[in-house]
C-alpha cells in the first residue's frame, strides 16, 4: 500500500491528513502516531477536512459514524 502525500494540519490531536484519490481513502495521522484510513470519502470532503478551522471537530462531526475506517 503506497501512502499519499500527507499535509500537516494545525490541530490538538491530528498531525496530518492525506488523500488517495484512486481509492477515495482519507488517511488521518494523529499526534500519537496512530494512522487511520477512512474509506469511500469524496475528494471535496477531504478538502473540507484539510482546510477546516478545527480539523478534529470536523473529523468527529463529518467522518466518524459516516465512513468506514480502519487502523493502518
């Protein structure tokens, strides 16, 4: 599995986010180094996450319980 380019974000719990447009997976790297992949995410939703005023809050509101995810 090749990782997409990761974009660092300013967040109290998220270090970086990345998008695999081929598979529509969003990768979220947390400050504790854990990495999760959210599946079936449209690219505009990734852009919204990447540019959100609060990345952690946006992730909680719009990704959790919406897109299937796994720890990678």
